């Protein structure tokens, strides 16, 4: 006989940038997806499922579309996991937008309220994008954080400290091109992200201010499990969640510090929500626990096996 055992689990929720037509297709056919999509229609006035399955790639790149899509996929992945496995969730983290998904999972607010929050956040950010045309460039190589001084000289900002081998820089496109030219001879690889603006930089200060004013009027609950803040890299305290979410839009994402905080919880399992295979790469090799990227039903079945243990036959 077999029985299910509970595993101490940390959830990781992605931000925008991985969205594309048809992603996570096998979990989109579930009843969970249909139920959440019905709620999404009431909040947004359109079907997220239709956007994912029928929308074009250029439309999915828009901030006001991509952020609700990624929130939906992250929350859907989480819901499928908690409904099908006896999880013991000890903490969670989300990268940029994903921090809001993590807070929704921790019941700081409902799925519907979270989707509304995301839609307004995206609207404020897209407005700033139109006023300040920019982009984001992921730089990969040994200790890319040391390029901050070169970035500063070119008027570019470090926006995401993702790992010891990847830092995302952001700014005006022409300045990013010049920055890219300077670091290429130093042996660094780089790739532009599928986003519309220079997020997590001073270019977003107007959006951050508008979003802060918006969320101050909302009612938040205390999280049912700890969630790390992108701004501090430490666990949120209930009294500062709103302030830090506002600051996050124009502040660097300190993901390396977030992962260190989560590592201190000694999880047995790290689960990255759909579409997966991004944040789990930033977990250091010395971290405890198995990594699972929930890319679809196959990953869910693989995860289920971790929870099964043989009974000793005595009851």
C-alpha cells in the first residue's frame, strides 16, 4: 500500500516576459482554468483563455495583456497543485509581477482582487512606458553585477539582480544598445526581454506613485504563509505590504536576496509555476530540495511521485 506524505514546499511565481501564444496548453483545458477564466471575464471583460490560445504574439507583449496572463497562469498552476497534492507550503516568492501572484496564493487578497490589482498596475506601467520608451536587457556571464558602473556611465540601470550569473539592465533603447556594445568585448552574453519598458527603474516612478495611491484604498489580509519582498529580499510584514508593492515598480528586484531568504527555510521541494524553467535556474546548486517546473500535466505527475511513500503494512 501507498500513502501520500506532506513535503515542505516553496512556490516560485514568474513575472512577465515568458508569455507567448499557446503556453501551458495542457493545464488550460482543466475545470480549474475554466472556473478562473469565468472570474477573469467579470474583472477584465474578456477571456484570458482566448487571449492565450488565439491571441497574437505582439498583443501578448503588451503590458496590459501580459501581466494579467502571467498572473492567471501562476495562480492556476498553484491552484492545481494545492488541489491535487497534500502540500505543506512553508514560503513563496514571486519575481516582479509574480510577487502579487504569491500574495494572492497566500490569501492576502482573492484571485479576483489580485487580477484587478494586476490590471491597474499594468495600466499605470504602460502609461509610463508610452512617456519613456525603453527596454530591458538580460546580461549573462560571470558576476554581471560588476557592470553597474559601466551601466551608470551609459545612463542605464540595474533592474533585476537575478543570480550571480545574470543581472537585467534597463533604460532607453539607444542607451541599452550602447551599453551592450561596451560589454560585448568583455565576454558577456545579452538578450532583450519581451517587455515594453524600463521596469524597476526611476523611469517607472510615476507608475509607482499612482499604484501606491491605488492600493492604499484596498483591504489586505495577513498572509497565511511567508512571502518575500522584491524590494528588501526579506519576508513581508503585514503592515508594509502595500508600501513595498508600490516601491517595487521603480526599484530593483533583489531576487538573489529573495532566494537566500527562501533557502533558509530548508525546503524539500521548490515548485516553479507555469510556464516554468526560468526562476528555478536561479536557485544555487547548494540549496536543499528538488526543483520542479510546472510546465504541464507531465510535471504534475512527476511531482505526485515525490509525495508517495510505501506503507509498512501495519496500518
